[in-house]
C-alpha cells in the first residue's frame, strides 16, 4: 500500500528512531528499519500502516499454513537457514494454533451429553459414569487416588455420624502414614458433610486435632473432593485452562530428548525446538479440524483419521528435516513415540495431582 510518507521530499538526514545519519537515497534506516520520513502524522497514516501490517501478516500466515500442511519439515529447515521473513515466527504460530485448539477443545467435553432434565438419581448415575470414565490412577500417600471414593463413601442406610469416625491426635500419631491419612479423610469428609463447616481452622479445633498446615490443606482438599464429585465439570474446566501451560512446559523437555536422539545432527537445541514448534502446530491444526468435524457429525471418525495422518506427517517431517534414511528414521520415530507417551503420562499425572492440590 503506497504511502506519501515515503516520498523523497519528506526524507531526513537523521533517523528519528535511533539517530543514525541517513542519506537521501535511504528509504529506510539501515540500522533499525524505520521509514525515513519527517512528514507529520495524518489520519490516513494510521489506516495505511494498519492494513499494510495486516496484509503482510496474512500473506506470511497463508504461506506458513501451505508449507506446513503439505511439505513436512521444509518450513523448519527454511527458517533455520535464514528464510524467515516469508513465514510467521514459529513460537507465535504455535501460540496461535494452541489458543484456537484449546478454545475448540473447551466446547468438546464429555459433559455436553449430560441431560440435566433427568431425575436426580439418574443424573447422579450419569455423573458417576463420567467419574469412572475419567479416573486417573495416581497414588496419594500410598493410596490409589481412585480409592479415595471408597474411603469417604458410606451407605445412607447406615446413617453414621462423624462421631463414629472420631480419632484423637494421640491415636493418629501412633498410626502409619496411610492409616492416618485414611482416618483423617473419613473424619473430615463426614464432619463437613454434617456441619458444612468450610473453615479448616475452626474444624480442626472442634475435632481437637493438630492445627498444622498439612491438616488444614487436607481438610480443604476433602471439601474440594466433595464439591468435585457433585460438579465434576468444575475441575475439568480448571484442568483444561491449565493445558496450555502444561504443554509449554512439556515441549521443551521433549525437545531435550529429541536433541539427544539426534545428537550427531548439525542442529542446536533451539533449532530442534523450532522443529518441535512446527510439528506441534500441525498437531493442533489437525485435531482442531477433527474436533469440529466430529462435533458436527456426532462421531469420532475424524479424530481417528487425524491420528493416522499425524503419524505419517511426523515420520515424513523427521526424514526431511534430519535427512536420514528410512531405517534410522523408523527406529528413532518409534523411540520418540515411546519417549513422548512416557513423558506425557508422567506430566499428565503430575498435572492432575498438582491441579487438584492447588484447585
């Protein structure tokens, strides 16, 4: 978009941005790249700069999408070789695709199928099924997380009071870690269920238990556990909101293993990370499209197809970017997938536990 600000008559002898001396033939400052112009700002200049920047970004974005989708590994190679102006910054593009993916994913949860018009008993059964389907096997103080439900669950026919679960601090001090944990969980749960006392300090005083930071935290977590059993979507939404942060932590760790696997390659860590950004961006694009298609068609075929496409894409990307033979690439591809899913499992479990701990 042509602007009058670039005309020769408006060019100065010094850059207004960095102060470098300029000649008349300098349309832009060689030092900072700012347009060499002394023309006063006008309304048209704002619109001109806005649309010029917009069209320039759109052009780079379209080119980035085209090369990323149809030429695995090429965009990373070009960017590392210095051909950067034609593409969107890898981190910026990764961030854009991640935001889009998580916005779409946020609408595609298992809770959309929950029929809130049902009777309370039927609704409770549906929530229970969702809880079972979303169990993650982690251990808290030696006790599987999925067994926490059995620790706090009691039959309504028994109509037990929290007083039936009372234990003294002296008794707790003589118990093993797991027994003490179980005893406190049961006591806190039934006490809160009967009294609805959400103030941990007050509850511990009335139960005559030690007012420690751990006991206060555990009492609050028991309350959270009860709330989440009744409204599991609260925790799911909270966890989804943390997924971008989880991935931003996970990707650099995974890249470390990628660089170790290709330790003899000419690339440094940041160049491996560039490849990881582009590959993960492709993953976000594929699964964003798949989630939309599956949401509209009410099935999961598109996600399954996306899995197959991404496997082939990753293999081709590794071959083109690292320039190794088929056999080496296949072996490293398998090793990378094992590393990826192992790391993802560890990070996922830590994230679930960490999210619940700070919920």
